[in-house]
C-alpha cells in the first residue's frame, strides 16, 4: 500500500474539530380550505384545524 509523504503543490491541509448535529424533516400540510400546519412525522390523515374535515395527506416530492 503506497504511503502519502507530501501533498501536491496548491493543496492546503486544515485541521479542525468535528461536531455533531441532529436534523429533522418537518412536513407542511395544507387543507383544500386554505390553512397550513406542520407535523414532525409523516402522517396519512389528519383533521383540518379550520374546517374540521378529515383529510388524506398526499406527500409530494418524497425522498426515498
């Protein structure tokens, strides 16, 4: 296995501390009657806070 003994010209090596972050996807839900609200988890259905209808939540642009 070859060993790196020096960097090619033009490269600069900078060391720095690595941290950790936690991310969370937030789902924006919008009823046909207009209002929007947010959910922290994917849901299949919900009650609209404005009109009270039970709405089916279709998730668009889902990343798999």
